[in-house]
């Protein structure tokens, strides 16, 4: 039985085996398992939103405004009679869109800036890191507000603003990792073989930085979600009638004393997803860092 299992594992591609080992490690920890389960629920809910939602999130019914949670409306209705549960379900798609677009922008930019500065050093490193320090000197929410104010309030502009303020920590981390790798023997061997600097950075240095960058990206997602919710709350992110969680809290705060469900359920959704990313990031750090695994 063991031999057949080993044979079947040998037939699988190495990335799939590595992914399976990481998932198994994460599920052994209650905290990281909680984060993984919550994010899995978020993804499944977003994919099957038309099936999960019980009502149209945009349809208004003024006859049932501010209805308390009950059988007809699981999480109650808002000031326009829209079903809050359905709006939360469809809002998960907006949250995943923000996470996905910010990640595919922030990751490559941070890696490019950090690895280039760390590999070449000198004046280029100084110039790039001073620009990075300028971005880091401002709180991310304040800087995002400035960018959105310049670009105009919309979901797309909010995503651009968040991406422009989220890459500096990734660049700093990638530079620190590159400084430890650039004098390694395999880098020197690649230079002796005539490999260009671009090839060395892409083929040799970036793969070594990826685990740390992925962990940092996962931990940063909580900040991204909170920043997006903050922009939506201030009316600078997703615009009505889009069911964005921060915007839902903003519109419901006027009725929150008598209708607590208007802000409670979107707030719990933001809290749960942010906490899930933090816990999953901690678990990934342990799973991808052999030193952390040995300590445990």
C-alpha cells in the first residue's frame, strides 16, 4: 500500500505535491485552517453568487424597508428594502476583484523594484529606495485618499490608488532577500556562463524571493480590504448602488441605532475576511519557512 502511494506521488508533478503538503500543514493548525476555510467560503460564495443569493441585490421594495432579520430576509433589509444577505453575497465578488487586481499589480511591481535595486546596488539602489521611503512615509489610507481625490471616486480608481500605495513593503522585502542572494555561488556561476543581469534576476533571484513575497502579499490583503472598505465608507470607492461592504456600512450608519443589522453584518464580513488573511499569512510563513517549522 505504501509503495503504491509512493508511486502515485512520484507520478504527480512536483508543484502539485508541494501544494498538497502546504495545504496539509495549514490544516493541522487551527488558526490557519480557520483562515483557509473562511477564504474558501468567500471564493465559493463569489463564484456561485447567483445561486447563493436569495434576492436581487439591486431591487428595491419600499414596503419592507429596515425589516429585521427573519425568515423572508435572513439578514434583514436596508433603508431601500434591499436584501442585505444578497448584497453581502454579491459584495464578495467586489472584494475578490479588489484583492486579485491589487495582487497582480503590487506583486510584480514590488518584485521588479526590489530585486533590481538589490542586485545592482549603488546609485540605482539609493534612488529606488528613497522613492520607496517616500511612499512608506505616508499612511496607506491617507495616500490612497490623495490618489482617489486626484483620479475621481470610483471602484477602478480606488483599486489603482490601493495598488500604488501597497507595493513599497513588497519592494523592501524583495530588496532584502536579493541582498542575501546576489553574492551566492550559483549567481556567480551564472555570470561566468554569460547570463545577462535580466536573466539572472528573473531566473535565479525572483524564484528565491517568491515565498517571502507571497507571505507578505497575503498579510497585506487585510490592509487592502480595510483600505478599500474605508474608501467605500467615505464615498470614494465603489459608488451606489454597488453592494460594496464599506459603502453598505456608510449608508447604514444613519439607521444603526434602531437597525443594527445594517452595519453589523457588513462589519462582520470585513472583520472575518481580514482576520482570515492574517491567520493564513501566519500559517504560510510557518509552512514556507523551514526555520519556523523547526521551532514548532
